[in-house]
C-alpha cells in the first residue's frame, strides 16, 4: 500500500473479526513503530501485548465507568448520540496493546532540556507509525482514550517512570469504512485544510493552497 493511501484510509476501528494477527505481521507492525524518529534518539516507548481475558475485562470495566462519566458532559440529543456510538473494541479485538513512555529513559537527553514532553511526543509518533503500518497490512487499530491512566498503570504494573500513552485494540476489522465513524455519525465534520493554515503567525494571511 502506498503511503498516502494508508494515511487517507486509516480508520479508528471498533469492530473486529476473531482471527488473530499472525506473529510475523505483528512483528512488522511493531518494528515499524520501533523505527520511529525520536528526540535525542531516546526511543522512550514500550509495547505491552495483552491477550488475557481477565485483563481485558478489567480494562473494559474501567472504560464503561469512565464512559458513563463522559456521557454526562452532554445533554439531550447530543448525549443520546454519544451513547449510541461504539467507541471501543476491547473484548472483541484479539489483541490489546498498551504503548507506554518511559520518562526516565536515556538520562539527560539531547534536545529535551527545554521541552520536556518531547518524550511523549516521540511516543505518539510511534503510535502513528504503528497505525499506518497496520493499515498497510490490512490490520485495524482502535485507540481507547476513555480510561483512568493511574488505574491502568496499576493494572499493568508500570514502574513509576513509565506512563501509558495509548491503549490500542488490534485485529482484522469487519471493514475499513470509507468515512471516519464520528464523521459518518454526524458527530463532527472534517475541518477544511484552508481554515487551519496561516502565513507567518497564528491568524495571519491564509496562503493559496
């Protein structure tokens, strides 16, 4: 698959088939993530593979609790639409994967002395590499962001310097939809590129694109 094709057809997948991702395919996806660029070549990421049903059930219970709280910030039709959305596939996906960031890795890191969160930024780039590689392999990925990070850290026994960045559901999707789910459901439209590009400073003259 060509790079632009992978970018434009990447989707946040929530519905999965049950067949597992083959080990060689999973290795290629993880290796692509591991070859992400990072500030100071710190490589702060780790990948925790989760297949045990009990762990998934505990994460699902955490999600259900936090998702109910999330629904409470909306009212009326917006809340009903929120409740109708399927925004996780924790139990359906054959593999869950937590991408973490070791904030102490590498000691004093070149290029990190003023912007300390470059380790988090670098880990997010690894997630994007993983996602695009998965799409090229025909594998679906769904990011579950409605979790309690402190509770998740305890469940996965993360050391004090390691924080969870992305909890992902991974497997072969029922389908790759033509349109992002939230756009198709009417939750939010894609912002035109012309509205987010400025010249020289924020709010400055818009270039001709």
